[in-house]
């Protein structure tokens, strides 16, 4: 797969030996967003990166800020979690500017998927010395996502999980709130349309993954990557909520597709329709509602991340057969 580069009119020619210029944005609302980051800034500057720190925008205006301020800059360094990076994805992809990630969030699932160090000083060294890697973006109704988009239980969890719970409990906040919600959850009916088929399902949750990890370390599929040009779909069609407890180890490993009451397949596009509009969670943020049309944007984003081993770099072209 050799995707064409997105427009990069905002990039400037870089003279030999000249410092790279970076927009530097830190989300103060991230779990570790008030960290001083003095060592991280020093590491970036020692690596030849001149930082232009900007105040955090109000509301959901991060991509607009990046588009507005990108001229004359070579990269964007963002400190925050998955929701923060999700908010920046549209602007970064439109301009072709590479992204440097300082993982300051609760779960940091995007960083885990790409092997970016969760230690922020190590992540800064990687940005200063590394080379950007092309990764895919998922898309639902025109909204990009990095990790996974979901309908059902995970969307309910995203709505119930407050910033205070994230700050207080960290990743365990997901488990605390999920335990409260699981016994109240109910199946819903959806129509799933993909690859020339249309199926009616009764499900607790539908998830469509671009990368591997989501929800604090859950895996959408054990061998999913953010560079395979495919979406990984699964639907939890369990009869009782206690069956979900039995599925938890498989959900952590990404092997849930092997269970008889989990429908799983790989595709490049899928549409999910429901009787009443239901919220869609993308990387922890509720951004749209059903009907939801999912697709893949191959190689749409450049990110400073460790190189993948050659044996793991080839796209996965096979598809899992559906099982219900």
C-alpha cells in the first residue's frame, strides 16, 4: 500500500541545519495535562525543534486552530489523550503535517497501538530523533477516528465516564463505571450492511476499529494494526449481561471473534442502521449518531512512532468469517 500524500501547502522548505518549527499544544484537561513538561520541552529543543506554544483552544476547535496556525511549521506536537488526538486528526490529515505525541491521557490507546513510549520524556526523544510513519484513519459520517468507533455499551460508557473519574481512577475508571453500567445494559437491534450483504443483529455493542487498542487497553482484534488499510468489526450478540464477564479476557486479547456469540469480520466500509438514532463513540468522544457509515482513509496521517518490524508491516488482506 502506497497512499498518496495529502495536501501539504502549509509546509515550508527546510534549509540544511535549520531547526524544525513545531506547533506545541498541551491539553490542560488531560489527566496529566498540568504536568510541567520542562524536561520534555528541553529534549525537543535539544533535538533541533523550535517550539511555538499556543494556548489551548476553547470547545472542539483544535483542528481549526491547527489549520489557522500551521503556515511556516514542520510538525505539530500535542500533549493529551486519545480524545485530544481525535480532535486534531482532521486538521493534521488535511495539511499533511506530522504529529508528535506526548501521552498525557488516561488510556493512551493510540500510543499503545503505535508503540509510542508512555513515558513522556522518551516520547519527546522519539519525536526529536525519529521519522514519521504513515498510519490510517477511520471515518464515521465524516468524523475521523484513530482507535475505534462504537455503538451501544461503549457509547454509554463514554457518556457516563466523567473527567473527574478519569483523573481520580485513571484507567481503572473505565472498570469502575463499566461495572455499574453492565447490569443495566440492554440489547438493541441494528442492520449491518457490508461487502454486498445486509444482516439484522441483536447486539450489546458494535465496534469498528482502525487501530488495535481502545477503552483502556481492550483490543479490537489481536493482530489489528493502524496501517493495514482495513477496518475490524465486531458485534457482541450475547444473551445475558453475565456472558460479557466471561468475554472480558478475550476482549483484552482481541480474540473475541472466536466466540460463537460474537460476529466479526474485516472490511473497508460498513454501514450500521438502527430504528432510533443512537450515539457513536469515537476515541472516547460522542461525535455523531446512527445511521453510521464507516470507511477507512489509508495512510492519511503521519505520526512519529517507532518503526514496525518488517514481518509485521504487510497489510492484512484476509477476512474473518462472520459467526453468530
